[in-house]
């Protein structure tokens, strides 16, 4: 059973470009969470999605950031018009539809904005 | 809002010795989950141990155990017989159990060094 797959591992963008980060949850998992980790910091929650639904986006910046988890395919975190402050590691986690509250993490995508 | 505090930015331990990492949290909920995650240099977040707040018994996973003090809102991690592979950042995390968004709230982490 493959783990949570994130790609790319590293992404370099220039200011003003778009960044698209992908996350394929573990097989059988229907809940996806995105977190952001700034240098020397813990992970900060961004958004929680189930298939075709955004359940909680309380941690998402109001502008330029969006997320989706379509019926088919991976979850996508999209950052438009990136700025240097968006440079961080972005982690995806998935969990099954039980009540165990265990989240399994991918290896993250490190975004560098030049 | 829930908060998680890890007061030790860095800790070190000799190989084969025991070390305890501290974590406190703040919540008004009575039922919730607490976790310790390990992040080695590879950056992969690895679940170390999980505690359900309604269970009084402290969780144990091999060399890892917790001291859960619900009234004091304290959740420390003890690593026994430390190994070089235990060197990593350790993050304490909180999650509600009341349905809706079970997002994790993380502390800032403790960097653990294991000396040979």
C-alpha cells in the first residue's frame, strides 16, 4: 500500500508565476489535509478537503491560494502570483473515513520563490 | 483556539540513555487526541505515538512512551534506550475529536540530538 505521494519534491518559481502542488492520498483514504511549514517552525494547517468538497479552509490565505480534491485524481494546492513569502515546505496528509484521527503525511514539496 | 507549546527548542541525549520531551497544550474541550510526530532530516513526518484523552492509561510504542497529565494539560514523550536514528525534530500535536475538521495543531518542535 503506497503512502501519501506528493510531487514535485522541489519546485522553483519566479515571483508572479503559479505553483501547483499535487497530493495523492493513500489508497482508501478520502480525507486530505494541507499544511505549510516555514523554516524553524511547526506545521500550520491550511485546508481540509474530502472528495469534491472543501470542509475547512480556515488556514488558507484569503487571496492567491486555492485547493481542490476532485472525484478523480490527486488533490491540488494552487498558489497564484507567488511571492517570496510563499517559500516554504508544503505537506499533505490523508486519513481514512474512521474516527481514529490518524493522519499520514507525504514527504512534502519544498517551494522556493526567486 | 487550541494551542500547543513545546518549551525546549533543543535537547540532547547520549546513546542508550533516556530523554523526555515536554509539551503542554490549551483547550476547553474534554475529548481530543494528542500526538507526537518525528521529522528526520528527510522531512518526512512520521507518527511516533498517539493518545486519546478519554483514556487514562499512557500510550506506549516500544521505546517510546508518554506521560499524559490531563488536568495539567501536559503530554511529555519519553524515549528510552536512545538510538542514533532517533535524532530528529519532534513535534507535539493536538486534534479535536468532536467531528468536523480534525486538523492538527502543532507545537514549534524540539530538535533532538543523539550523541554516540
